[in-house]
């Protein structure tokens, strides 16, 4: 017997899930939204991208205030009230979760709180304060991912409050004197930035041969040079072999390094999809060994009336991808001929400086045998960057050498995440270097660097030394 009947049930209320549910309701479908957190928003809003950006904003202001000493403006050393800082972070989260609850109510979306799993091809069992069985005609799986576990020689890390994942790091219980980040990816480096600004010294250990793999090395090199002062050690091609909880901290052994004791260890070694945690087999949905669910361009799984979106539907694990997939799934569930056909999905590392990229990287393009042309406009030639005293960055555009169409690009510098959308749109619209270069950008802005990089590619940039115009 079902406690609730609906046209569409959405499992997971992260950015993709609530977007799917709201779109389905807007299309006239009776919709139920199931979420394990007491409020909507999922990992991203509650313990992920939003609270981390609130802390990163605070860290950026602190760093900017310190840098003003070079401008003749000096402040005293900052006094950090962690309780107030945590309260600010929670206020940001609360404002957004409250807004989502209101929008769900306005759309008459029924929200059920609890942990859900399929009980059959048309039934979802939710374990919350009470057990609720939801019978559905269509389902959209938006169950997301979780922080990957690190095992050392087959053994799990000690259970100690001084060893945290990204969720634990966001609790900001104390500021350590020294901190180890295991994993050189974006999430670990973002949280490392926050703790570093608050006073921690950082060590990074990464098994691979570089930080932020998947990003062109020249972009990362500019970031790493600017941030060199944050780190005591950056250990690449290195493996953590042992961690032991001691009274004075966590003693960590790393191959080829002297053991060191840390006040805090952040484990940030990626995320794993939750496909094997939702009873998908009982609904007949195929899940691979990693926990991903294969979908078609309408986000349909192996069971035609069940859809999957977001992290669980494949890389990249990004909230903005999930939102667009959620819209497609809801529209397809309503009988529309919607398909997910994005050419590119932009990515951003919200470190300081930010790194943003979209489309083909230079390494990918060249390794794929493409004939490419690259133009890099240094921010040391940007009036706005110089005025901001932040000229460490650059804007890089990657073109097809024959057609001059934009294939991708990357930006490293303040606000790079806000600038990358122009490149995403240019790729989607098939713009070439002339289209971009002849689009008038306001002066003086950092966005000018996009137009000037395109002009540089065509050999007509007057803000750089004279170049030979391309044929």
C-alpha cells in the first residue's frame, strides 16, 4: 500500500534534484521530492559549494585587507571569532534553504524527509521519522555522491575528530597551527585556502604528478606561484602510508618523507556516486561497479520511466551540470522531446586566484591530434588587473587553427569563475576569434582580456607588442 501517489518522484534535493522537481511541477505533474537532509539543497547547499564559498569570501577579504599595506593602508592583525564566522556561514545556508522551502510550497511539491531506496519499479520506500511508501509513474534519481574513503595499506584511517573530510572541515571547529591536505584536487585546495588565511600552515600530499589534474599546467603554475607562501611542503607523486592518532596530533607517514604530526588532516581524495545505496536493482536500474548509472540524452536509465541526473549520472560532478540535466529529465518525464546536448560544461576552482576552464584544454586538444592555435593575454597588460594589484593571471583561448573557431579556454585570476561564461557561450554558439575580438568589451575590466586574447590570436591586438597577423 502506498502512502503517497504521484506522477514524478525525485530522489535527492540537491541543485539537480530540486530543479527537476520544480520543473516537473511547473509542467503540471504531481511531484514528490525526497531528501535525507532536514532542509532542501543537498550536499552542495548544506555542506558543500555554498558554505565553502561563504568561507572563501571571508578569506579573500582578509587577504585583500592585508595586501592593502602595500597601498599605504594598514590594518591591525585580524581577530577571528570562529563562532561568529560559523554563524555567518550558517546564515548564508539558511537563507537559501528557506527560499527553496518556500518555492516548493508555492509549487505544491510534497517534500518527504528521510533516506530512500527503491522497493520496486514503481515504489520508493523512505525511512524518516515515519516510514513512507511513495508510488510513482516516473522517477528521477538525483542521489548525488559522497566523499571517497582513503585506505592505507588496506586499513581505514583512525576514527579521530582531527581527521576530517570536506564536510568536517566546513564545521571549522578550530584553526590548526599546521594542517595536512591529502589530495591535491579542487575541494582540498579550496578548504586549504580558508584554513591558511585563518592562520594554518599547509602541507599537501598528492599521489599524481601535479595539483588540480585535468587543468592545463600553465594555469595551475600561475596559481601555485602566487600561493607558494601558504605551503611548507607540496609533495607530488607521494603516498600516505600510515596515520596514527597521538595525544599531540595525527602522526602521518608519507613515502620518502620524515613523519610529521599535524593538528588537522583533511582527506580530500575525490567523490564516489551513490548509485549502490538506493536499491536500484529492485527497480531494475543498471548500476556499474563504481556506482554510476548510465543514461541516454534524455537522462533515461535502463528502465525507461526512471531517469538519473547529476553526480550519479556521470562526470563531471558539478552542480550546474546537474541542474540542466534535471530540467531535461523533468521535461522528458512530461512527454517533451528534451535532450541534454551541451557542448561544454565549465569548471571553476574557487581558490585565490580562481582558475576556470571550459571546453578542450590545450593538452587535450594536442593529445587528440587537433591542429590548434593558442593565444594568451597576460593580465600584466590589463589596466584593471594592474589597478587591482592582481596581475598574476592570464586569459588563454584555444582555437581551431584552420577555422579559427573557439574550442575552449582557461582563465587564472581574480573572478575567473565569473569570466568563464563568455567562453562557454562562445563555444556553444560556434564563435570564432573575430566574433570574440570584435565584440566590444567595457574598459577597464578584466573581461577585456577575453577580447584581447582573441585579437592576439588574429594578430591585431594593440595592447601588446606588434604581432604578425595570421593568414
